[in-house]
C-alpha cells in the first residue's frame, strides 16, 4: 500500500500460549477519548477495501484475529489462547478461546474461525490481502481447536494472520452488513459515524477481556494539520494519531503533553523508473544513491524521527540488516565518477514527479539540489494523488518520484516484472523469493531474504531515503497508546485517561 498507502520464529512442535493476564490499564476511568486523524474510512468493512484508514479504527478495536501484532511487531495469541506447529511446518493447531462473544451476543465458535478463514481465501470474495491465505489446503474445526494445513511451509503464515484484515474472525450471521454495522469480538463496538467528520466506538458489553479504560472512543477527522494541533492544545481532542509534519512534534514535549514516537513499516524513497533512458544503467542509479544526502533529508523532511535506509529493509523485518544502511554514504565525488563511467560526464536531465504529501514536497527540493550538485539537472513536477496513481503507478509514465511505501514486508514487489519501477532483475529476484519462501526454517528464510535485500541494494533499484517514525501527540495523562506504527491498527485496547499500565503491556510496546 502506498501513502498518499514473521515476527515469531516457529520451529518443530513449538507451542505458544497467550499471557494469563489480559488487563491493560489499572482501572476503567470512563469518559470519552477523542482521537484526531486525517483520513475518513471509505467503508466500515475492512474485508472489502485496503485503505489503512479502515484498519486504523476497526482492526484490533472492533474486530480481532486469532493472533495479532503488539506494538513491537511480535505475534501474540488473542482469539487463539495458544497454538502449535507440526514438525514439517505444514499443520497449525489453534486452541480457540472459550467463552468469547461477538458484540451482538453470539458465542464465538471454532466453526466461525473456519468460516472466516475460508471466506478470506476464497477468490470470489474481495479481501484486500486474501491472497496471503491461499496457501492453505484445508481448515477444519476439531473440538475446541481449529487445524490449518498448508500446501507448503510458510514461515510468515502467523504474521499474515496477525497483520492484515484477512485474519479477522467474523460472525457468519453478520457478513452481509459489515459495511454498515460491524460486529466483532474486540473491546469496542461500532456506535455511529458522521461522514468525513467522525467514527464513534463504545465499550463492547460482551467483551471477553477486561473492559478498556474509556467508555467511548471518537475518531475525529481533520483536513488541516494545523486544525488538529489547535484541537489538541485546546482540549477538543486528547490524541493526534500521527503528526503529518514532523516539525510540529517539538510543540508536544512536556507542558501537559507527550510525544510517542516509534518505527513504522514505511520506506520513503526516490522511486526510479529503471526502464527510462539513462536510468536503465545501474551506475546512473548508483550515482543517484551516492548523490543524495539521506541523513540531511531525514533531518529536514522527517524531523530527525526515523532512520536512514538503503534497501527495502526496516526494523520490523526479521531480515533487517542495519549495517547495510551504511552503503551509499553521501559521496558526491563518487557519484560524479559513476556518471562519467556511465557515459554522462557532462551530466543529464531528469524529471522528479511529486505527489501532494508533506514528506515528498519537503524532500523533493533537497533531492533536486543534491542531484544538481553532481550534474543531474532535475525538474520538479507536482501532481495530485489520483493523477499520480494513474500516470506514475499504473502507466509508468515518470522518471523519478518520491513516495512512502507503508505496507509491511513488501519486498516481493521486486519480483514483479510489471511493478511500476520496472526492475530488469525481477525474474532473478522472483526465483530468489520462491526459494526463500520455501525454506523449512525461519533461519533459512531469513538468509534468503537477506540475499534479496543485498541484491536490490547493489542494483540500486530505488534510492531508499529513510524509514519514518510514527509520531503520536497526546495529553500527558493518556495511558496505553501504541508506541509504534508497525500495525495498521491504532490499537486502543489498553487505553485509559489516567491510571497506570500493567508492566506486561509496557513490555509489549504500549505507552505508559
């Protein structure tokens, strides 16, 4: 997914059990928590649309999965109280939570889990990430368990169940009304919406766990970042889920506020059309890498919140290699040398197409100046997001652009020969992906993915700039907010106004 869109190692007969305690904040404080956000959900049904704005509100809050991601990106059991994996890595057995109910009062059963997983994998349904479950050969209920058998080992299966809407467990009786009346097992129940203004959730009276620390959550939507900030300062809202301009973060250090920053899955990058004229030459793309002062761009465009990257590789990935980020260190002289070797000693001209997002509009002129200093004359072209999607993403009519790839573990795109950066090495990477994904062990898979990370780095497919932090600003007495952006959910299961947070949840990455 673009903005504009294997956390647990499993070995033979590994069994993982949910923590005994499910409590979050010390005691429900009641009241309403108002969260400022920027993009209103296009539908209430997360199984029909990939928009992150839907999952932000409903995933983990209204709907729940067998396993979910905590803010540190680790897989934790939720509607499955425990699970184990067979020695050959093909059979996953989930023990389904007893006594859990949907928000309409219906009892959760193993049959509901089977229905939900089969529905997600069915090609006739429009699940955004349903393809991730099509490696299942069977899903059956057996007593209080659900047994999933895979066609071949997949070390990412648990992550795929946890991270995306394909993993949510539904009440079969309610699937026809998901777009208007969501029903799930989570700590909140959908209450109301006002189009382009707000979505309100209430405590779920049938929730199987400890009630959340607030009786109501309202997501309120602002089209202007300055209006969000003013609303927080004046007490109209208590939280801004993610500051759009990192420069605004400095306003929320102390004085009754707090700033929570943590890693995301995002890769803000100069995307390069590898089929466009001089950009088809590896040395030209490598020159662009050396010419860009990534640390300076992170400081200005990202406010210093985040980390420089040099491939499709971020801290939430099991195959993350931080030392790789030292490659292509800022070196204008080397950039000029590579351009000369590629036949462009007198320079060249390129167009940088920018979508209308703060990070792109801020980073664009910096990239332009960096490239100009080594002889690459860059013309900036500003376009609106719908046109970017059509012209750049779909028609591949561009040379350079800047965009944030927010989707987790999307390195498989480098094996897609039709993807918009038109990478000539796609077939080789595709074969490497197949080998890595077929590894019997997590360690083998990690080695395979690290080889791919190095390969696309060496080929300088894109000029990866930085992995941005999520920046959440809040009143200082709001407890239990997620401490990162490693999930698409803005998980408010453990939030309260006042009180304290249990140490197990602090350890999982929720903010005390």
